[in-house]
């Protein structure tokens, strides 16, 4: 997976702009003053496992109708990807393929003469989510009215982001250093020639998509169901431009005077709504985990047609593993079909574990969970019907995020009173589960790591996990950067 693939949310280009289905907005600083442009924007992508291209087209006008101007930009970036399968990582290198840009402001025309661009990303591909970080360096050189001057824009910064079934965010933090020089010209009646100015702009732009699980009550009373759940997918872009520029008068910078400020942009797209199937269990009425269980059934995490869920029965390792994978949209790899007719003597796939044959319908879940590092088994056995302990459940979920590597060096204390009872193989995961709010102790600050979890308790933990994927990651990757910059 790569940062330019369609599964990633990403701000358009590297100019701090935002868009919805109908309009694109961007602030331009080439004249030494902030000017808001609005207009149309399109993009196209061609992506493979090893390379990709993304193209942008902008046709904009100043938002102020009294200001004469336009912006015409065509740019294409190309990327090369390298997959490091043993490490579960991907690296990407992006450069410029083609460019064309002209900005008109009043009587001035800025033409992009040269554009150098370099971006390098590393993606950590984890079972439940992918996380990436990128470094960006660029330089744009504009000519003013062909030979009257130049504006050089040096760009440095980076991008961070994540992608999972419940949300996607990319946030760019870019620093612009602008150097403008207007050459002197004989007979310049406006006396604009022979001066220079410098300015800085910090752009923080974020594109975020979040899928939430909402409940819609039935507005009538004479119905076979009181209401149902639906997923609501919302996408919005926000941008903040903090600038420090010379104070201008008639296009000439005033000596020793500066103009500082901030401009915020926001655009949201129409939500996408999908209604879900209706749970009709007869043994959940009034149960403390009723709503969590119904949410998971509506999402098709739990399947079946039985009217009884048995919320207080033990959760099995197989049921929980399958539920985690389905809730995160981790699809088991299906056996490849060939054009040959299989005979009874044809060799079947050798199972990775001794107690789940490859002919078992659940084997593909077991195989995928082992290959992705979610589970490891015990002595070559998966123990599918064994009861799930709290330590096992937490370990599976934290491994899904890859967060176990963020725990301190061995020898740390988890702060729980029953820390000594936590198995060594679960210590890192329990520590990180506490850090991200997935796990909390009881009234006496005990976590009971070896206690068997009921189906209701496991459901509640799964809902907290999905909430982390949906809300907490967006909070960290967008709000904590954009709002608390």
C-alpha cells in the first residue's frame, strides 16, 4: 500500500487548498499579499504495485470579483514503490513528471519556469491499519511578466497519515519561504523596480474521511423493528495558512513593516449513508452490552440466524479472531482456482495448525490471522474452541495496530495491581492497550489478564477498538495538529 493510492485521503497537490464536489479553494501569496482563489479542480490516478501517477488540473479565479486575475495549473507527479514484505513495510519515492502554471493578479503575470519536487514515504502496513510518514522538499521558480523579476518559493515539510476501514487521514505540514526580486527598468513610472521582499507561510492541510456507526429510530410504532443502524461516511478538508509578509502599498513593500495573519479554509463533501441489517436477538433485552452486540451484528461481524446470542457464554478464540478480522475488513485470501478439475486424489493445502484442517470453512481466517501476525497459536495448535482470555483478546487487537512495538524496554510495570499475573507474551500489548484507552482496570485497578471473557465483554472491547480506529486516530492526526498548531 502506498501514500498515493486511492485508499488514502490526501489534500490535492501541495498548495494548502481544500475542495468538495463542486469547488476548490486556495490562498496564493506570490504578490506578497494573501489572495483567495476559487474554482474547479479535477484529478486522475494510475496506480500499480510498483509505480503510480497522479495528475491535477486547476482553473481558478479570485474570490473577490473586484480583483482581476486567474490561476491555471496542470501538474503530474510520478511515484515508484518498493515493497518490503518480511518487514510488512512499503517505501515510496515521488517526483515531478510535468508541470504548467500561470497566475494572473491585476496587471502582473507569474509564470512557473521551473519546479523541482521530491517526496519520500515509508508505510507501516499493519493488519488493522496502515500508518505512514513522508518528507517533502520542493522549489518553484516563477517569472514575473517574462523579464521583470522572479519569485522563488522553497517548500519543506512532511506528511503523516493512516488508513483503515473506519477512517483515513493525511495531514501535510509545509513551510514556504518566498523570495521576490523585481528588477529595475528604465522609465518605470510606477517606480516598482529595484526592490525585493521575503516572506514565510506555514501551511497545514488535512484531508480526512471517517466512517461512523449511527442509529436511526423507526418513526412509526406499528413496525416489525424499532430502528436500525447505518454507516455514515463523511469526508472533509481543512487548511490553515499562517503568514508573515511585508506590508504592501500599490505592490511595493513598505520598509520595516510586516503583515502577519492566519487564513483558515474548510470544505465538506456530502455524506454517504448505508443502512445495515437488523439484529433480532431475544436474549439481549436490558443486557448491559445490548447496544454493542447489536452494532456488531448489524456490521455482519457476528453472523447467523439464531435468535439467541448467549451474551454471558465464554467467547471462543475462533469467534473472536473472525470478529476482529470482519470488523476491520481484513479479507481472508481465498484459494486460487485453476482450470483443472480437482480429483479426490488431488493434494489439499497443508494446514498451518494441527487442529483446524484446511477443509474447515474457518481455516482461511486462521491462515490469514497467522500470516498477518494477529495470532501465533500454542505449540502448533490454534485451539479454536478454547475460551478467550482478556490477555489474548488485548494482544490480538494491539497486534492489529502494530502498537506492541511502542511499549518500553522489557522490565517495565503496567501500573495494574495484578501486573505480576500478566503473561510475558501479553505484557507489551496490555501496556499499550492501557495507553490508548482500550483497557482499564476495575475498581481496584486490576485487569484480570487470565480471566475468560464473555461474548458480551469481548463485544464491548471490540466496539472500543472500532471507536479508536474511527475517532481517536483522526483526533491525533488532524485535530491535534491543525487545531493545536
